[in-house]
């Protein structure tokens, strides 16, 4: 598919991690250093690369995105590392300009921020944080993208970094790199902590830029408000129900920011479980046939490609229009998937947060919305720990039949019997089975 081993389609299977929402605070935890904890390790580098992607005219008169600057330059790499780096750098331009090759020079262009996720064949992930803007100057020009590649999932923090990059871009490219070097030399802060970067700007002098991580690490890549502003609570529950049963989900919007924010938010609703299949917040034009996959996927597609998508030989999928806040195509049973009593409780909770959007901060909304969905999982499957049988050597075996039988409500049991067959539940239980410290004399 043109992106080498960066197999952006994260093809299903239990070995594939989700998008950017995995984190070490999820319960149960794996061993230190496992993939589930990679995104939030405090103290590591903020980022791997800053690249500038520009549009270059081809001989056919169309435009192709190319990396025109890379910081830092990597030298002395081993052969395998060099190949991996080349694959990464080959994939990035495609996702910085996913909207085709037809461009025209303009005098005005509103800057936009979005992100993408690249999943390697070993399940490790890198996130691209992008700011697309018009270079300073006069006359007509083409937009360019500043893209920060990082293993760390913290959208708010990187948006602030991109604000600083954009501010410096208006002065000179040369002012950006000392700032990025200072950032690269600073350790990534722990949740709730702040790191201060000193940066000199001509005419302004030395500035101190404070970057603070949210206290709740599992919500730092999320903006639930973006979802609540575009979709009714009822529709959000239909989408959640489809995601929980690992169906195919397509989101449509024109803006790249809207697509990436809303898809990250939907994936985060599954916490403490994680989406374990194809996950592409913004699908480049050349990968539109992703929607023909027979396996589950969660993808974002620009509205301009709607007809092309509908013409594809697709299997059943939920298609959501984020511009008009409606579902264009559904399986038809979305209202019946979740137990009605719990569905009504979640609806009441979402409506309350929706009505108070102007009262709560973004972080408060994130916490309140996440809590409603976490409580759903606690009520449905929170008793899983009582149904893991432990051997003397400390390994556990999940007793699925007894677990389901323990649920007294028929409607709840009906849902759980489907949910236990999903990849996300299997992955969660696999970690739970190896998370107990052996205790002598206990079985």
C-alpha cells in the first residue's frame, strides 16, 4: 500500500495494539516495558523528529508532498534502524496531505491541527502531530505541514508546542530549531507535572514556555467536547455500542482536525479496553479502499470522498456524518446492543454534561464523560477478577462460563456473552491472567 512496513492498517489480531489510547495506568497492568506502557513513560524524549512537509509540483502538473526538512538528522544508524527510519519518513508525507494531489496556491489559509497514528508490524506506534499552515510572505503560496513524530500520546501538550512552532515560523525558520532542541533535551514530565523550556526570540528576548501534562494520563490524548459538539448523546451511544462489538466504523468530516479529534474520542470511550484493529484517524486518498476490509476498522474520511466510499464494495458498516451530526448508514440494531437500563443512565449522564458545556473546562468534561463509560464497564464486567483461577506458580485462567453465569440480569448477560468474544476483552483478560504475584498456598 505504499507505506512499507508502517502498516498503517494495524491489521486486527490480538497482537495489534490500539491507537494512541493505550497507557500504563489501565487495569490490569502488564510487566514494565511492555507495549501497553510505551506511550506515557515520563522522562523519555518528547519527540523523535520534527519534519517539514511541502508540496512539490510533479512533471504532470500535480502536487506531491515531500519532506523538505528533518530535525534532528540521524547519523550512524545500524542497517535495520536505517531501513525503519526510511519507511517512517516515506509514510509521513502521505498523512500530512491526505487530501489528494490537486492544490492551488492561495493568499489565505486557516491553520489546522490534526494527528495521525502509524502502527508498525510489531504493534508499536508512533503519533504524528501536525500543524498545516501558510508560510509567511506575500502573494500566493502553498500550505506546508510541520509534523512532530513522537511515541507519546498527549494531544494538548503537542498542540501547545505547535503553537510555539507556528509563532516562530512567522519570524523565521531559523528560530524554530533552537526551541525544538531545547525541547528535545528536556525530559517528558510525569502526569500533573510541568517542564519549562527557555527559548530566545529576536525582538522579544528570552521566553519561558511551561508545558504541563494533565493529571489523568489516560485522557491526555482526548477531547470529548469535540464529539459532544457534533453528535447527540443518543448517537454517541449508538457509535459506542458498535465500537464495543468491534464493528466497522467510518467517520466523515471535511476538516482534518474534526476527524482526528472525534475518532480519538470514540476510541477513548472504550477505556479501560482498547481498540485492537485497523485505526486510521485520517485516511489518505490513495488508501480509500481500506473501507473494503472484511475485518473491523475505525477510520476517518474527508467528506469530499463520500461518493467514492459509497461506491466501494463494502460490508456492513456504521457511517457517521460529523458535519451534519447524523448517521448515514447503520446495521439497524444499534439501539438494542446495550442493556436499556444502563443505556438510559449513560444518556442522562451525557445530557447533563452536554448541557453544562459552557460551565466545565475541557479537562472536567473529559473526566465526567469518561467516568460514565468506565462505570458501564464496571457494572457489566467488573466482577472478572473473581473468575480468574490461579495456579501455584501464579498464572491465572479465566473462567468464562462461570463469569457469564454470575450475571443475574438476562439483558446484561446477553450483552456480556457477545462482549467476551471481542479482541479487546481477550487482550484485557490475557493481561489480567498474568498480573498477579504468586502467593504460596493459594489456588
